[in-house]
C-alpha cells in the first residue's frame, strides 16, 4: 500500500509589542473552529503566497494594520485532522494603522511575563510562544575549568542571554569566586543543581536530568530549568512546572565525542509535542540559531564555542 504524506498547511502569525513590552492577542470568532479562543493574529497561506505576504495580508484583514518590518522567529508543527499545521511566528518591529476588530471578536494587550494576565482560553499552539517570549535566545554554560578567560566578552556583548554555572571540576573557592564575578556583569545566573549547596542560586536552578526526576515540587519564586534527553523527561518537566529545558544532543560534541547527535529532524519531532520552551544543545554556535528557530526551539545552549563568538 502506498504511503500518502499528510497535507501540510502553512500559517503565518504575528507578535506585536507595545511600548510596555506587552503583546497583542486576538479572540477567534464564534463561527470559527476553537471558537472564542485567544491567539496571535494570523492565518493560512494562499496559493503562491510567501510567509511574509501572508502575514501582511492576514493582519490587514484581521486587525487593520500594515506590517512594515518583521522577522521570522519560531516555527512549530502540529498534527491536526490528518494534516500537518506548520505555524511560523514573526516578531513585528514596525507597523502603521489603527488596530481594529475587523475579522476577530476582540483584541487585548497582555504581559507575557505575568501568567495572571493571560486569558483562560488560549489556543494550545500559542502557549509555547507566550512562555518563550520571556526567554533570551542564548543560554550559555560556563567553561572556567578549561578556559578561565571564557567570560571576558560578557561586559561588551549586546546580546541577551542567561548563564548557567556548571563546573564539576572546579574547586569550591574558585567556584564561589566565579559566581561573584559573573553576578557583577550579569544578573541572570542559574546554578547547576550539583552546586546548590555551595552557591546562592538567587535567580534560579538548572537541574541535571537525574536531579530533575527526584523533584516533586519547585520554588516558583525562582527560574527553574533542566537538562533532558527524551520526550518522556520533557513531559515530566512540563508537568512539574519547569520554566524551560535544554534538549541534547543535536550534534556531536567535544565532551561526548562517541555519542551521535540526534539531528534536527529528531529534535523537532520531540519539541513539537510539548508546550514547555526548549533550547537546543550539542555542537551549537551562533550560526545554528536560525536553524533552532526553524525546528521549534527558543534558541541555543552552548558551553565552548559560544564564548569566542559573543559580540
């Protein structure tokens, strides 16, 4: 019997920001599928239409604005009614026009960082994106044991990132000094769970996969992240309330030279099944950032290559 590939429906969706960094959501019409659910505005591509053309047309039709500047961000895929729904989200930098309810029931601005500001009924494919909006594109892992000068470029870098302190071979006094030095130049420091008895972890904790599976409750006043290697453990992290995970390994790495990377196709297949933001880890550098977005990630995580590439 011949295998028939499911039809792929491509969708463009736009993320608009106001001056307070709130984002715009629109409510679907009562006559549509998923009636009265909230989502980012957008819609399906028409024949011979590009993603960018679709974005401009849909936002003009739905909320009366002309998109002037936008950049592609995260693309996610979903199985829906024997079809594949592929949604590309755009970050909209500039538009003109007065926002109006033209082909939507309502619109509202919400703070993506404040979950209490979110509407109750959000279209499931948008949950991942709302959570991702609070995260930077880079998640950097310290490399002080192999490269003591690794963090010299942090002060001058204009890029946004979180930093994880992970130094299993570093002596305790050097580890403490490293944390103090990093906190002088970046306040978004997560401490690997193996170091929680030595370091302060004021901002957050990054759990090793084994430590993640021991957790039954989290401190919700801190950022919590985790390393994972399977869909099952990402689903456990999501159920627990982890803010984001790092999925590895995508490609072969210096630390695991005998382990073959899963590649982007396997990575994408896992990420598209969860609503918790995922960073790609394993042989990543800045050139892989767009590939990470195209395969559903919020960005990349890196320990070695990235420090020499910051600018």
